[in-house]
C-alpha cells in the first residue's frame, strides 16, 4: 500500500528523475502515466482505505469523489484532459473520439 502510494506520488509530481526514467522504460510503468493507469491505481488505493475504519472509510470516499470528479471534468474539457495525461496506444485506438457530441473531432487532429 505504501509502495503504491509512493509510486503514484512520484508519477504525479514527475520526480525524482531516476524513478520516472525507470518507470518509463518498463512495460508496466508506462501505463501509470495514462489516465487508465492512474485511475486503476487510485481505485486500488481507495479500496485499501475502505478497510481502515473510520478515517480510512472517509478518506476512501473522498478519493472516489476526486477520481470521478476528474473523470467528469475530463469529459467536459477534453483538451485539458489530454494535456495532463498521456495516451497509450490502446487508448488511442479505442477512444479516437471524445464522449461529447459537440467535440466530434479525432484526438489526433486536436494536437
């Protein structure tokens, strides 16, 4: 749990460079820089928090609110969302269009 939190902190602040370079070169680590990877790790951490009542339950609920809030903002502001998170090859192939119908432009054309 502590290791997962420390790794995600390093990914979020993109420091120290030795850890970031190691993660970028590994096949599993590169997924942590995408939205899907961060989303899964945050869900993993929130599940562990729910197992530590009463404060863990409160922190787990707050974590879930933040996760879904970021997802909601990403749907409303797709350009800002793409600047924060990297897109993996798998996400680029399956998610070539945004969820909002008013933004029906391919992801590759917006860069």
